């Protein structure tokens, strides 16, 4: 069999054009997945701690205990008690959280976001 001459360079050019687009798509998919997982985990932590504050006065009787409980409910996230705030408005027990999220893709102008979650559980 005879090879066509000069076809090796076109494959390299096509690869060079497609590879950056493919990498941005894969890294974007990873970033979106991490973002959704972090937001869902943060939502679950504030919901569980607001519920605990409303129904379990021995485990979550003070705001410090509620924040500690929220940290334990944020499975896999590196959060501190300073990221959570506790209040008692008319709706019941409210727990709010705010945490920074760093994107993997460095080419975006804004590579850091702030995730927030709020939950109010009636007392």
C-alpha cells in the first residue's frame, strides 16, 4: 500500500485545533460538577442544622452548637463555623452559609465565586 505524501501535517494541525476546545469542555464539565456538588452539600448542611435548631434543644440549643452541627453536616467540604450565621426570625430557626468556590479554569476573568445557602425551619 502506498501512503499519500503530506497527510501527517494535516492531522497534527487538526489535533492542535481540536485539543484546546476539548480540554476547555472537559474542565468546564468538571467545574460545573464540583460547583453543583458543593452547593448541594451546603444546602443540605444548612437545612439539617436549621431543623436541628428547631426540634432538638439539647444538641442544637445555642448558636455555637448549631454552627458546630452545620459543620459536621457539610460532608466533604472544608468549612468553618465562621461561614455560618444563625438567627431566629418570624419563620422559625434560620441558618445561612456563605463559602468561596475556586474554579479550575484559569482563563476565565472571574475564577472565584461565593456560594450561599439559607434555610428556615419553623419552630
